[in-house]
């Protein structure tokens, strides 16, 4: 499992939403807060 140290920028990654739309963490650089939830129940 990858880990991120406190006070460091998170590594950029790509994830798909439940509709298959692709999102990159770097797309949200101008936002103050980003919440990411990984729900394994939508399989």
C-alpha cells in the first residue's frame, strides 16, 4: 500500500467515477480542499 507523508503534496493520480469519467488529482489544484472516497460497494 502506498503512503503519503504529512505536509507533502499528494502524488498525482487518475481515477474513474461510477460513470467511467476520468478525473486527475491535478485537475483540482486550484481548489482548497479535495475529498476522495473509495467505496468498494459499487462493483
